[in-house]
């Protein structure tokens, strides 16, 4: 029972992985245009499809927000 509980706690939900990816992608997208010299420390869990999908969405939104802010 203890092992089963530990395994369930270790499993990350798809929403959580997406949210982590989105946050990382947003920071990279925004900083790549607005602060190109900034360092980005991201999780980089690209083997997780939900993280990767969130990262791609976040990166696009971050770039769009930076572009809109510059105008």
C-alpha cells in the first residue's frame, strides 16, 4: 500500500506538466525578444508530451506579448 501511494504521488498530471511547460516556454519566448541576454532556467522535460505542448504554446504567447509591448 505504501509503494502504491508513493507511485501515485510521483505521477504528475497532464495539466501540471502543461502548466510547467507553459511557464518555461513563456519565459523563453518573452525573454528571447525583450531580454535576449537573459538566462532562462527551465525544466526541459521535453520527453513529456504535455510539457512540450505547454512549452510550445507558452513560447508563442510570450513572443506575442513581448511584440505587443514593444509597439
